[in-house]
């Protein structure tokens, strides 16, 4: 091993540590901190280096490096599809091994007990898991492995993941989802204590089912996985039979609408997403039918029924005459009679006509507002 105390020493260039290092190709423009952030869920990062369109990340052990490479390969980072492999594996050698085994149909067992072709393994292509089990505390490993076995019995590809404690769960879920995993199960000491788990459905519109009883959660995942496979099996014919010019909904929304059509239970947030999407579709259809300018005017125009209800409520909420608490100028009718000047004004026909005009005007306005 190189002298790590030497001046200018860079751990990501130490050949003795290559097996515990990963290479990331097709990197977008990013900082070392951003690169480290997508690698931290898989183990402690000892060092990193970013070049023009590639980089290296150094882990503590070869096992952690291999797991990170398998998880991050062909995942999306800032809209770039990453190429990730153990830094000790040279791309030419990997391609040579793949060609050598391609025609043999050989299979090898990879992490998690999954089986894949030797060609894919040599090329560094990971098998995408259907479900990842995120274990927050290693003391719950046996519980997680039991869940793993149950899900494998449902013909699912499953693996157990132990992210670093300082990495937010949301970041771990986002990374798992970006590489095409369908489900994520979260296991904590509290879950094992209550024989429960938290289930995250990652495809389509994400949904979270917290602290579900274990048996109910296993049934939910297995049933949803089976239904998704059935939908995927019939999806290609549906696409090919579409008429020219016919438009499909976005893939995620299409899946969500199909789940609704199949009477599959949805969360409140999923219903909210559907409603917002359909409202947008309504606006676009209105523009096509009456033109954009007319559609915008119609959408902005107040609803007549709503406006009428507002007017009625406004009138009903006005204080009644009997509720006026202002102190009166004349406390009694006798006091009015004693004001000779007022009595002279009330005897003037012009004053009476003016009072009637004001009264009738207010009455007509009130009736108009009500109607």
C-alpha cells in the first residue's frame, strides 16, 4: 500500500485499494459532494474524485464497493444514465469475459442469492431487484431476511440494504426508485417489535403504507406485483392497436389509471394526483374545442351559481335593523315631535319625495342583488 501520509497522496489513485473503489462513467457536471451523496447510502465514503465526465469513489471494503456498483449501474443522475463498475475491473477485460461466456449460457450466483448470466455479471450489469429491504439497524437482520424469504416465495427478486445512519431515508428511496426497483420495505426495531413493516410503492405514483402488519404487507406487495406483471403482459398489444394519432397518458399516470380501473386501493394523495391531471386534461380539451382565447376567458369567468350564492349570503349576513346598536338622536317618538324644525321639514312635500326616492333606490338595489 502507498504511504497515505505522503505529500500529495490521493486515496482514489492508490492501486492497492482499487478493489474497494468504484468507477462512475457518463457523469454529468457535478461537485464531489454531489457525487458522494449518491454513494453514501451504500457505505462510508473515504474519498472521491471528479473529472470531466467520470469519477471515482473510495469505500472501506470491496464488498461495499461491489454493492454500490451493482446498485448505481444504469441509474439516473441529473438525467444522465451512469455506467458504474468496480474500479479494479477494466472495461476491455469485462467485455472479453462477456464474449467468452455469452455462447455458453453459463450462470453465476450474485449478491442476494440471485442468479444471472455470466456474461451479464462479467459486464458489470446488475440484476434489477423488484424489492429492496432497507434495514435501519443491523440487529434486525434476521427479521429482514425472513421478510426477504417470504417475498422470494412470491417469485420476486429481493435484496437487503443497510444504508448509513446519516443518510436520509428519502435519499435512499429516491436512489432505489431511480434504478427501476418497484418496492422498498423499511425495517426498524419498532417494526420488528410490533411485527410490522413500512411499504413504499415506487413505480407509477409513489405511495407509502406505514407500519402495516407483516402478513397484510406481504399480501399487498405480492398481489400488487402479480397484477403489475399481468398488466405489463397485455400492455404491448394495447399499444399496437391504438389508432393513428391516438394519445396515451404518460406512463406513470397510465399505470395509476389502470390501478383505479382494476379497483385497486389508492391513497388520498394518488386520488389528488388523478384529479389534478384530469383538470389539466379538461382545460386542454376545452382549448381544442372553443379556441385558446375563449377557453381562457371561460375558465376565468366566475361561476354564476357560485356568485349568486355569494350575493344571497351577503344579504343574509347584513345586520338587521333591530340589531343596530348606534345611539339614537331621539330616544322616544315624543322627543321627535318636540323638534319643531324637524316637524317643519317632514311637512315639506319636497323632503318627503326625496326620502321616498332614497328608500326605493335601496330597496331596488337589494332586490337586484338577491336576483
